C-alpha cells in the first residue's frame, strides 16, 4: 500500500503558501514579498520531489509495471502513457508535466529573476493538476483550503 501522507502534506503546504502569495498585501516590504515568493518556490520543489516518487510507486505497485525508470521525466511520460495525467489530450498533459519538471530543475539554484517568475506563473496550473493527480492515485477527495488558509 502506498503512503500518500508526505505528498498530501507537501501539496497542502504549497497550496496554502501559494494562496498567501496570491493575496499578499502590496504594502508589505519588498523583502517580505520576496520571502513569500521564495517559499512558494521551495514548497513547489518539495511537492514536485514527493509527487514524482509517489507516481513511480503507483506505476509499479498499483499498475504492476515492472520496469519503472528512476527519473522524473520518464516517469511522467509513463504516467501519461497510462492516462494518469488526463484522459483527454494525454500528450498535451505530458508536455505540461514535463514543463513542471523543467521548472523544478531551473529553480534548483536560482530563486530570483526570470526563472523564479516562470515557476510562480506555473503554480496556477500545477497546484490543481497535482491535486487532481493526487486524487486519482489515492482515491481521496482533496479538501480545498478556506479563505483563512486552513483546511
């Protein structure tokens, strides 16, 4: 049986911090605004790392695929081939997930400038896509955050 608790926690933290980022008070000092943005990126990285590893386990344990690669991009391609990333336009879904993988790599050592902004822009699609994938794999209904940021 696959343990989804770390993924659920990482995704919940990302969702909450992204919500905070979207509703930042513009009067806050720029250093505070940057810190929140950097936190979103760090939480994305953690969430991505948990997610692709859980997808790997799911492909192996739940779908019974014996030869599952040990790298995010091939795993996401395999997930797309097995319709985990969306049944409609599966190739487009794979390309979207490969874009998330590229963003994760790009932010590894750079939380400022263009790479950070690109990663932040992806969060509006990554968070709901990751939630949908979590729900599909775990069979659990996601609890959306409230306006106050709690569950």
